[in-house]
C-alpha cells in the first residue's frame, strides 16, 4: 500500500484494477481543511491521462509492474516480436498496445518492455534515438525564403522533416517524445 503523499512523479499505483503512472503531483493545503493530493496520471494499459484527487491520509495499492530488457526481433502484421537475451524466451506485443512507441523500434536493438500481470503494456524509449537516412531528395538551391527543410525517410520507414543539408546515408537524432529532428550524429 502507498500513502497518497508517496504518489510522486513516476510512481505506479492501482486504481480500479488498472495501473497508473504519475505524471504530475500537487499537494494542496486549504486554510481549515486537510490537505488534498492531486495527481495527473496515465493509464498504462490504454494511454489515457486522468486527474485524481486523494485525501492526505488515503492509501492506494502499489502496482506490481516489471521492466524487462528485450531485444526487438521483427514485426509481422500487427505483432511485435521481442526476445529475452538471457533465456531466449520470445514475447509478442500487439502494435495496438504500443502504437506510439512502435514507430521508433529498430531490429536488433534492446528496449525496456513494461509488464503488468505478465502482459506487456508499454515500451520505455530513450529521449532520443539515432537513425540512418534511407531516402532523401536532393537539396533545392535558393530555397531559403522560409526555413529550408525537406522530408526524408529513415531506415525504419519513419518520415521526418530535416534541414536541407541532410543527405542519404547520414545519421540523424530523433526526439522520441515529439518525433522531430533534433540533430546529426555518429552514434550507432
């Protein structure tokens, strides 16, 4: 059991048998009444964000989640296939469960997969990932009246708006929270 005052950012708790991860914590003290704990949390199974309000002494159940480091193998139809490098067990995750995260996956790379009741519910991505540019149109000379950008296709099929100087074969850094270009890189 967790006291409501322990629901700090990134804490995971159960409400109506659903696991929630705290995004924002606020302790509100009123003049005469007791304190109120207000949290904004994301449902780890559906991805919806909900506000919750708890009294100062209220208790909630702690969610039993597990993070496992798994290697992404491949995608077949609407299923993502991962492998545990320690015991070679394979795990299948539905794309509908991790739709936002799935577009950043690269075959052969390790990712943290979050499990609740032995079911995968999300993938923890790093803040940014490096990708190789698979297709890039040539830069257009004199096209600098506005911000000089172009759309390229990355090695995983993702389309991203990048500066004109980026060419095929370059490595670019992509912000995983916004999906935008954030720099060039050598990291592979």
